[in-house]
C-alpha cells in the first residue's frame, strides 16, 4: 500500500517570507514584472493567494522587496570597488568593471533592477527612480573627484548629465551582452572604459588648465595692488 503524500510543512513566518521572495525574484527575473502574477507565485510556493497577499500586500510591494535587495547588492559591489581605488581614474575603471562583474554574476538581479516592463508611474516607478538616483550619485561622485577642487562646483551640472549618460551606456551595453554573449563581460567593461576614459581625461585636463590660469591671474592681480 502506497503511503499518502506528506502535507506541506508549516514554516516560520520569516522563513516563508524569504521563500516567497526567492520564488518571486526568480519569476520577475525570468518573465519581467508585467508577466508575473500573484497566482503564479502562490502556486509555485505552494500557498494560497490570500496568504501571499497577507505577507506582501500586492505584486508591487513584492517586486519592491526584490528590487531593494538587489539594489543594495549592486551599491555594495560598486561602492566597495570605488572605495578601494587609489586614484579617481582608478575608481571609474574599477566601478565599471565591478558593474559588469555584477551583471555576469547576478544576472537575475540585473534583470530585476533594469526591468523594461515596469510601470511608468506608481510605487514601483518611484522606488526604481530612487535607486537609480543613488547609483547615478555614486557615478557622479566618482567623476567629479577627477576634477580639481576649484572647478568642481562649476562642473556640477555637466557631471550630473554625464553620470546619467554613463549609467545609460553601461545598462545598454549590459543588455546587449546578456542577449548576445558575443564577448566576455570583462571585455565589455574594457570597451566602455576605453571609449569613455579619453574624453574624461581631456575634460579633466582642460579643467586643470583653466584652474591654473585662474590661480595665476589671481596671484598676478594681487601682486600689483
């Protein structure tokens, strides 16, 4: 006689919440936010939909929980690389390399963070904007530290614009890499670095020259009074 199948084991609340989050994350990464349903997540976890709602409220909050976990991982990864650099130029290089290493090692996290099916408004859109601004601020800080202290305030708007452009370029290149796999992730990082760094170096050198002229002019003016 065949023994009856065991009933699903009851899990402590924290463990069940983590299980739901892991299943939802995998589905968001594989299918995109728009295609995931609470019914599908509940069925895969083996719980009722009312129980799923009791834990997370709605699909948006469930996604935001996944997003926040991935955003912290990305910030920690890139932040550690930038902080370990010995020069601002190294910080930019190491930051980009760590970004592509993150994409390679945490593909699901990248797909959740940069999901193209997300709504354009509402709680999810606000949270996504918030986390992207944190990443952009990290890029901006790295870029502006390459400039002489005296020219940083004047360059703020330009650096902010360039930071958005650089994050956009890194995101687009990462999507291409994930889709095609034509080159190693490290080569994709090097490609972007080789494209961006000369322009940044030229802007930095121009700023240094301008700052030097200003200092010379100030000193000269002071000596004649």
